[in-house]
């Protein structure tokens, strides 16, 4: 199979499988799950084969041809950036499929679930392989649709249905800005193709419009990658099945925004003001999300806010001059250890009979040793313990900020480097140590091999994904740099290690042996009341719209539609009543007058 055929197979096979399940295999859920998992394995093997291959710029057919005004070709682009991202999507996707075989075994909607997974894989692969903005935007929206299906899988639950709607609508806000940005870039550069835009952007003379265009394009990343102020949908997305959480948070939907910025890094670096704004939004998001994570008690929500925080790191890197590679490097490593943590939390929830409150767990270290060890490894990578994958990628971002002297974002990122070890150590201590605090925890036992095998594979990647022998096509995006670490051990590494030690130590001191949270910070626990503020704003807007509609109904619609016809009918009736007297003599007289009038008319 040549490169072009392999690339198209990777893209289209999940779509074919999704359609097959919905149209023909819906009643046979077991077969549907196996077909979907098998297709994920095939696409993974093809991506591994493509990883070491040649670049590709293939055009299949012309979709829209308006002459010189606009021409849109449907084609694929395969380079170091897309190969690496494809490998992440397919590998994490396959492991999520494998984990789901056991996790969703008894679910009534299993066929629909696996069809949704395949559709999601198709949509995300389309974003990665797109060679122009229009094609990327189409698949961008398909990712939104498929995520809506997966998050709302248990739609019978009001909270799940609301979470799906919240994710969908919030992303539409960002996508509207993204669409405007695409149109502005097209106007400024005369092209929608990434390679042509890269060549033309240097000739754009209007710097102000270029900055506005880049910020509008960035709106898409704000929505998809859940940055402030559109971050509110991601924690609520935890209402979906845990494997879906791993898929969304680790490697696909939330990574789409970071990948898109990396794809158009030539645009970002050409717009200095926009780049600075991007760096600041990323840094502030990282800090705010970390503070929110400090006081959460739901195991999945803690990891959700951790994802928000790490995405902030990645977005910040995209706003740093020559920092895009560091951001993609962190995306790569984060995909593996965050998927590990989410699937590990899924194993814990599954073993504890779907209990998610960490203060109703405890003592799971001995009952679930494999899950515990792998979870600790994932935590070590997340908090950047030296020589784990997360250590190298996080240091790359901090070093990039330090090198470019972006002291504001750099300072915020260093603070996050202390907060992350604190709240993750809290999670591990409360969940796995101490005594069992509920019957659910006391009855817990280790999960089966179909669930712990993905954990073991991801644990290996959580440690070694940053090293040369595993980076493969991602060498351009970063790798473990021992020479830099030991030869140039500087301020960044020192501050990071201090933050790690202080964060872990203070968390152990506060939470070891505790049966309830000794710390209470309501603003952190209530997520700075941002959701409540949004709800009030929406309520005010809805009330305002409602009052306007009421006024229009009372003073415009009702008079025109109801009162005017009624008055017309009543007036006509009153006139007709004059001629309806019930007197035969009157009727005869009126008839005679009418005949005379008719004769006069005819004679004249």
C-alpha cells in the first residue's frame, strides 16, 4: 500500500465503520464493538507505517471551483506535524477502544457508543490531515458533533444531556470567531491553503488587521481547547463515560486547538500583539484551572481541571516566538500520561461501583495494586518528576518563555509548577492511602486484563515517550535533552524542582491520614463562581428577550393577528345586521329597489 492510499484509508476507514454500525450492526452490539476496535487497530498500524515515510501533499478532487474567486480542493497533507499528531490520535484511540470493551460491556447503547468513537476518530483525523482552512473547519465542526454524541451518551441523565448541550453551544461561540478569522485570512492573503498562506503572510501590510485575524482564528482554539473564558464546558464533559473523558482530554478534541495553532504558527509569529495575547491567555488559564483543581472532590473533575491547566501551558507555548515545537512536545507527552490517568480513574470508578468522590474511597493501594502503580506513574509524569516524559516537555515550555523574556506568563507557569504537584498528590493520598471510607471502597478489587493492559502500556509511554527511541517523527517537536539539563542547569529547572518538592511535601503534610478535607476555600471549590455568573448573564438575556417578545406579542402581533380581524368581522356583522331584520315587507321593499336600480343601470 502506497503512502497516499494508506493516508486515505486512515481517514475514511473509521467513517465506513461508523456508518456500518449505525446502518447494519446496531442490533449486534458485541460485533459492532469488535469491528470498531479492529478498525482502530488497523489505523494505528497504518500510522506507524506512515511515521517513518515520506511527506505527502495529495489532492483527490475539486470540491468548489469559482474560477479566480475561490477554488477548494479536497486533499491531504502529511508532514512531521501531522504524522506525529496522527500517531497520538490513533494510539490513544485504540487503547480507549480496548478499555471500552470491558467498561461498556453491559451498556444498552454500546453500538451507538462505538459508532460515536469511530465517527470521532474520522473527524479528528480529518483535522490533522487537512491541507486548507475550509477542510479543517468542516472536520472541526464534525468533531463538535461527535463529541456531543459521546458526552451525551447517557442522555437519560439530565446532567449528561445538559453537559453535551453546554459543550456544543460553547464551542459554537469559539467556532464563529474561527470562521470570521478564516475569512479575514483569505481576504488578507488571497488563499485558504496553509502552504500558500505561509508564503503570502509576509507581504501583508496591514498589521492591525492581521492581528485581529489571528485573534479570531485563535477563538477556535479557545473553544476547542477550553481556554478562558470558554473553559466551562470541559469539566462538565465528565458526565460522559470515562473512556470518552480520556479520549477528549488526552489526545483529540482539546488537542485540536493546539494543533491548529501549530499548523498556522507562521500566522501567529507574524502577529506580535496576537501572539502576546495568546501567551497570556494560556498562562492565566493554566493558573486559574490549577487553583480550581485544589478543592475538587470528584476524581474526574480534578483531572479535568488538570487538563485545562496543561492546555494552558500548550497554548502559552504557541504564543511564544519559536515556542510552538515545545507546545507540541508537551501535547505529545501529555496525551499518554493524561489518558493513563483518566483510564486509571475509570478503573477506580468501575471498581468502586461508580463512586467518584475521592473522600468516599481510600485504601485502594492494596486492593488495586496495578491500577495504583500505573496511576502513580501517570501522576509523576504530570507533576514533572525528573526523567519522566512530562518533565522534559514542561521544561521545554518554561525554557522557551524564559528565553523570550515573557516574565509575566513565565511567573504564572512557575506558580502552576507548584500547584500541580500539590493537588495531584492530594488526589493520590486520599484515593489510594488511608482506610476505606465507604462500602464501595471496601468491596473494590483489581480490574481485569482488558482494562489494566492499556494502563500498563500507557504507563510505559508516560515515562519514555520523550526519549529518542520512541519519539520517531516527533523529533522536531522535542525530546529528552540530557546535555541541556546537566550542562545548563539554570533558574527554570531549579524553580521547577523546588515547586515539585514543596508541592508534594505540603500536600502530604496536610492530607495524610485525613478523613475529610482540612482545607476549605469556597472560591476554588466553586470554580470562582464563573458558571454561576454565566448562568445569571444568560438568565438576564433570556428574561430580556422574553420581555421583548411579550411586548411584541401584546402590542404588535395580537393587535394585527387577533384584534384587527376580530374588529373587522364585528364591523361587517354589524353592517349586515341592518339588512337582517326578519321583516318580509322590508325584504320585499329592498328587493324592489334593487330591481329598479338594476333596470336603470341597464338602460343607461
